[in-house]
C-alpha cells in the first residue's frame, strides 16, 4: 500500500516537472523567429497591432506627444485608443531614450528606436532579447539569416523588421506593419 502511494506521488511529481519544462519552453522569444507573429515586432512588451493604450501602460514613458501627420491635430492616448486620428506620430521619452511610434485607428503601426545612450542600451530590448549595440552575430542567432549588410531586413506577409548595422553592431531598429 505504501509503495503504491509512493509511485503515485512520483508519477504526479514527474508530470508536474514535465509540464513546467514545457511551459518554460513557450516563453517569449523561444524557438526560431516567426515572421508572421506580430509580437516578434516590438520592444519591452509592446508590439505592432497592439492598442496604443495598452502599449503606453506597458512602456510607461516619462513624456509622450502625439500629432496627426495630416491634420497636425494633437491627440491623447485615450483619444487614439478609441480610433481617433488618421495617421498619428508619437514621440515618447523612456528615461533618456526617444521612441517614435506611428498609430492608426488606435493600433501601433510602427515602432522606431535609435540614438540610444550606451548605458541605456539594455533597457529597451526586442521580443527576442536583442538590445541596442548587440553584435550582428547575436542578431543572427536570435533572428536567423536575412538580407542586407548596413540595413538588415526580416519580413513576413504583414510585418517587417529593419536593423541598422554599423561596425558590426545594431545601432537602430524599426518595426513596421506592411
């Protein structure tokens, strides 16, 4: 009787361990780059196609200004979250780093990052964990092979990622909805 309980306990324990291992393998950025997954195109939990309100809550910029590129009208996050604005550009300040976003009908259409201070490089990472000034080798390890030398492009049917390269380091990146 006692050995039966022990075997049952061991079986449950092994099953729990296997489930934990399987779940941890599904963490963000696991596996190979999926060009059709919109979450692959973003930084710090914000990604293309996401509602601007949710993105701002995650990014928590210290300053954010939004203006429609056509009408030059200013917009708040709440206005854009409900779909206001035709093609709104936003300039966000996250610590000392400027992040530029484009919003259409309340959703992120483009995320651009460049000119990051080296001491802030690790602060804003891509979904896969690529930081500014990481090597081209690390980028290729995380994203795979791609086209381009000074501007490396990864493209799916709906999204595109561009990485600017100087001296074998990533110095800017941009994610766009096609």
